[in-house]
């Protein structure tokens, strides 16, 4: 029988008090199903969507199992990004506000390692960090793993996608074999199952499916607009919805910078975040976004894993995500804690519409077509349904493929259509070709 109330779990009064301060009364399904197993000391594979409460699911029992009288490292948490490591450490500190003797630290690249070494020498029982920086500390002997009794792989699918598999295996090989190993992920690709089979002992797999009550309530829409009109379409959507806190996702760092600059020029309170921005700047931007001093955050997929902000009203996919997994992680930033969220995706061309339909089919979710709202000047909304003149037959597949290839290479769809119409109009008005039969006779001088 599942336990849904934190008070019924085997947590200390100090942790219970900290949980009450957060306002959480009801545990999410992934929490209620995994926490008792972790507290019993079992290895666990936890799979659920982004935003379902996986961090608290392993942080709370990890803190319960720490011995505060020991000053050595006891719990090691591997995270794919700096943002997620910082977020995890913030969650730990929030839950230990009434617990004395437990010290935690986030370690990651992008900041001087000397500060981290100094903190580690003072003694910490729990570390959350990126695989690269954790390995660096292990090689320097500034992070000693002899006393580690629990290792957590947080967002394991993303760590593998980012190429951290060898680092993960090196770290797992360097900690005691009698440890407890926890693995949490939104998806379970084959590589994760192989790692589980090699490094976990009889793990209990817990999967929270789409039909679970904790699935976020997210309305999902897509808008078909020409590539050159996407910025204007995004502008209209942001103004129409008047979202007080929104996330805009792009596929490249260059596009993050470009969209941020354009929206800022148009009067929006916006900031951009990606991997090339210095860590201290990223931390400040995230702090401002959480505090409501920034209304719109533009980000890449890498930054998405470190964004854990409540009350995000809407997510906008300026660029179509490459996979269903990325789409799920993006839209999982909204619709949290029982609130309704919204996800809006801009697509250009027939190829992207097909890709989005595949994403919806694989994710078993409905993504409805919608129309761009009218502009402030009363201009009519962008027409979304493709126009096919009845006098023209449906093109053969090879012509559709050629057109898609031209568009992917940068050709403008409107210009292509205009050239086609011009060509058709030219053929219609072109004089009839002379044949030998109707050619006029030459007049001889």
C-alpha cells in the first residue's frame, strides 16, 4: 500500500518540519513509491517525467540515512549540468535547515576549483556535482569516497546523452561496492539498463506512467508560420498571453542570444542562458528569474535540465526540439504542483509538422493546431491551414522532397511559392508556339 503523506514516512522530526515549511502535504507518486524502498536500503530505478518530484524522492531518504557525527563524505549525487547540481544542493539545504551537523556542497566546472577544495577540507557528508568535476576532485584526492554509502545518478538519461558514460563508470568503480545505488531518469534507454545491470544490486524499478495523477496539466499547441515570421509570431504570443513568467527554448546558443536581444529591444524583460555564459552570470540570471525580476528566460536544452522554477506560466518552443525526449523535458518546466501550464511550439514547413506529429504520437499526447493572435494594430492572425489551389494537383513525392530540401538549405517558402506562381502565370500567357502546319507564309520581296 502506497504512503502519500510525508508524516507517515520514517523521516526525522527535523526533516518533517522542513517539509512542512515548503508547503508540501501530499507526496507525489514517484516519492511515495520510492522513498520507503530507499529508506529500507534497496537499490532503486525511478522513472518519471520532469517535474514529478524526483529530487525530493532521493534527497529526503538520503539525508535520513546520513550520520551527522561523521564528517566524511557519505552520499554522492551525479548531475548532468551545473544548474542541476546547484538546484540539488539548494534542495538539500532547504530540507536540512533544522538538522544540525549535515553539510553539503555542489561541485562543478566553470568556477575556481580552489574554493571547492577549501570547502571539502572542512568536511561535507553529501556532494552533488557534475561527473567531470567529481572525477577531477577524485584524481586530486580532495574528494575521498571510502565512506560513501549511497550514490545517486540524477537525470541519468541526460548524462548519457551528454557523453558522460565513461566518467560515470569510473566514478562508480571508485566507490565501495557495498553502497546503495539509486538511478532516476525521465526515460530508460538501453544504455541506462546496462549500467543498472552492472552497478546495481537487484534494483526495484518504479515507473510512473502517463496515466498517473501526478502528470502535469499542460495544454499543448503548435503554430505553423514561415521561418522569417517566427520572431514576430513569438512577439504576438507573448503579448497576447501576458504570461508573467515564461520560458523560450532554442536549439542553439546563437539563437538564444539573438532572440534575447530582439525581445529586449521590443520592450520585454528578458534574459538568455546557455553553456557559454559565465557561471556567476548564469546563477544571477536564474536567481532573478526565480524572484520574478525577469519575466522571460530564453534557454538551450542543456540549460533546461537545471531550471526548476515554480509558477512558470508557459513554455515556448521557438525551435522545434530534436526528439520527443527533449520536448518532454522542455514542457515539463510548466504545469507543476497541480497548476495548469501551456506549451506553444512554432513550426515551419511540412517536414517540421511531420516531426511534431511524431513527437505527439510517441509521447501519447495531443498537440493542437492553433492560430497566431492578431497584432496590436488589428492585423488579422496568420493563416495556419496550408492553401492548395483546387486547380493544381497534389505534387508528387519527389517534388515535395525537393522543396523540403531547398527550404532546409535556407530557401524562403514564400519566395518559392511566388516563383512557382510567376512561372505558371508566364506559361498561361505565353503565345502559342508555331508549328510547321500553322506557321505563316513568308512574304518574298
